[in-house]
C-alpha cells in the first residue's frame, strides 16, 4: 500500500469521525451515505469485476432486514403475536435484550443472505447478459411482493422494530458507526479479494467466460463466491438499516427495487465500474447530488437524477475513475508504453 493510499484512508477516517460532530443535524444522511458506498462497492463485485450485471442485489438487503427482525423478536416474543394487526401484546425489550438481539440478528442476516445467494445462484447463473439482469430484477420484485403476503412477518403492514433503549442522539451515532464500520470492512475485504488469484479469475470471466472455463477456472464457483460476499454485506447492512429506520415494510423499505436497487447500479456506473474506488466516488457524488436536489428542486429531483444517468450512460460510460485513469495514468501507477507510437512517428 503506497503512502498516498494511506493518506487517503486517514483523510476518510478523519472525515468519518468529525462529520457527525461538525454536522450533527445530518448524521442520519451521512449514515445512509455509508450504506450507499457499501451497496455500490458490493454490486461492483459481480457487475463490474465479473461482468454479470445484477439488478437483484436488493433482495439480500430486504432479506437481511426480515431475518434480523425475526431473530430479534423471536428470542423474547412470539413473532406472530408481535406482528398482529390488533396489537395482541405490548412488547418491551430491556437494554440487554435489545443489544443481544441486534448483534445476533445482524450475524444471522448476513449468513442467511449468503445461503439465499447460493440457492438462487444455482439457477440464476445459468443465465448470461441481459437475461441474467432481467432474471435478478424479477427475483427482487417477486421477493418484495411475496413477503407482503406473509402475515407471520406483518404482511403488507410491515413490522415495527424493537425500540432503541438509549438516547435519541446516541441512537443516531450508534447506527452511523455501524454503517461506517460495515462499509469499511466491506471495502478492505474486497480490496484484498481483488488482489488475489480470485480477482484475476473473475476478471477473466468478465473478459471471456468461455475461454476462462477452457483454461480450467471454475467459473460457477467464482461467481457464486462473488455473489455470496455481496449478499453477506448486503444482509448485514439491511439488518442495521431496518433498525435505524425503526420500521420494515416489504416494498418501499425492505425491497426498494425502483430506488436503492437502481441507485447502487447508477453509483457504480457514475464512479466507474470494475475499479475499487469508482463505486465509492460514485456513491458519494450520487448521494450528495440526490440529497441536494431533494432539498432544492423539490419534485424535480427525479428529473435531475434521470438526466445525470442519461449523460453518464450515453456520453460517460467509463465513469469518473475510468476517465481519470485515462487522463492521468501516472497518478494511478499505470505505465503507458509510448515507444511504438514514437517508432511509427519516426517512420
């Protein structure tokens, strides 16, 4: 790791620590920023590094919410009674019960999402190209609709999560720290993965999957591992997000395909997919623009975001990182061989 990279990490850490102190009114928005960073980074594992554009990663986000909710509630109450529309019980969680349930719920959400990804991957990875993208999109939409029919988890009425036992100010900082921690862990795990043989293998699949398989690379295994890693972190952050907002609803909160499901793809494209830092940069820019337009443009924020996506996809397909690497290759340690150009010019 170069000194420049270390300085960048230190700067991000300082910004993450002092951000809530300097802007206490925007702690929740900053927490969502780290959720966006995690979403874009984990989507890029399959979409950018492997070349499989998934539109269904939001499935694991929602699954993590519900798995965590069931674990947190079932440890101390009957879930069916807790989610009863008539309020069959008045649940009260002690501080110890809340934190125990939360931590176990987050772990269970991550592991449960991994199992779901392995199950879905057995038949989803039989599809390629646009068929895979549409198939995963259908998976996400179906997950939200089906969950809304299960009365055990509240159905379309949703679930009110256990009430946080601490002060409201501490609550915001608590979940902010969780979101930042998960985003940081996900980033370093992906950084390590991309530097190993696994990173070379999934890049080979992206470039030409048939040739990669002919060379002896177990392509299905690598795709399943990549999706499982993304699912784990998406499930964990879904559990945290569900507790942070305090209420889970199947379509708009748990499985928001039309918003977060599209946002994670747009952020990776904006920053430059297939790179480590592209999704991070894209998430920061996209979230800042989204929050700004939401405040200033009121009902026109979706028009502004749509125009950004159109310009990005039509005229700026390489993303910000791709453009910077092409414009300033030396800054990124990329060596450009100009000898052939000079020989042609002399001849």
